[in-house]
């Protein structure tokens, strides 16, 4: 069993510090509200969501940023097969609009990438703005022959390798390979059973 992650405390230029720690079950409601605020109600229809639906995030790779007891940031990584190569997909990364430009996004990214590398993963892929993610080492160099299971902008499909060549020859559709979550029974189904 891995030891629980020690929260990382980061002082900010603007009063309250924040901590990065493993996501907890109690974070879920605040995380969902944060994602709605950042990506809107139609976020579940986005192409990357097809890689997350019904799956658990990769072990140890769901992180929360907490400031004054409130969840202000989130990042998760997911197991995928990238044209036959095992990899992780990162996302969503989101920071509370009221807490941006304080380094919280960067701290979440650094901690997530350090943890992914430490766990022996070879590469991380994401769909996002290259000008932001380039600072963490992401580029489109290894993603030219990969596609997502839905519409996406080619220049936003980025990757970083931890093991040189981890994505060499990666070609085809990125598909989810993470642990499947138990199917939730619908309220209607439960009512029918009880009747
Ligand atoms: C992208 C996001 C996570 C950054 O969080 P943050 O805590 O403000 O980021 P940091 O404080 O670590 O970094 C701020 C820096 O990133 C830059 N930046 C932020 N978003 C950017 C973008 N889309 N493109 C280029 N640069 C960006 C800022 O200009 C700032 O630059 P500086 O360091 O030169 O001043 C946050 O803006 C967010 O949640 N956006 C909405 C959701 C989203 O787009 N998520 C990413 C796609 S999954």
C-alpha cells in the first residue's frame, strides 16, 4: 500500500496559501460544482469525456487544491491505450476563477506529473491550449497519428513522454482502459424493483 500523499503547501502572493492533496470522496460535490463553473453544463458532451465515462481515475492520480477549507482546483489522470501504447490522459484541469494566476494550476500540474512519473507511467496526453501546457513539457510532436473518439482540434492534442519512445509509433484512436466503475442503478429501476 502506498503511503498517503503529504499535502503540499504553497504560499501565494495573495494572502491564503493553498494545499495540493489526493482527492477525497468528500470533494466530489465541490469538484462537480467547480467543473460546471469552469466548463459549463454541456461539459459531459465533450470528446474527452468519452475517455472518462464509467471509469475510475488512475490510482493516486486524482488531486485537489484546497484553500481555506474550500476546493479551488482539480486535476485527474486516466488510463488509456493510445493506438496500442499504454498512456494516461490528463483532464480536466480546472481552477476556481476567483483563485487564478496564483500558481494553483501549475502546482496541480507539477504534482500530477511527478506522481505519474513516480508510478512508472510512460506518457501523458491531453487536449488543451499549447501555450499553457508547453511550460510543463507538452507538445504535439508525438500525437500527429493519434485521434480522439470524437471531434477535436488537432493542434490541441498534446503529449509528454517520461520514458523516451513511449509514444513512438502510436497511431489510431485513443481509447479508455481504466477500471470500470460499478454501474449505478437508476432511481426508476430501484422503484420498479421495490414495487
Ligand atoms: C488553465 C487554468 C487551469 C490555469 O490555472 P491557474 O491557477 O490560473 O494557472 P497558474 O496560476 O498556474 O498559471 C497562470 C499562467 O498561465 C497562463 N494561462 C492561463 N490559461 C492559459 C491559456 N489558456 N493559454 C495560455 N496561457 C494561459 C496565465 O496567463 C499565466 O501566465 P504567467 O505565468 O505568464 O503570468 C485555469 O485558467 C482554468 O481553470 N481555466 C478554465 C478551465 C481550463 O481551460 N482548463 C484547461 C483545459 S482542461
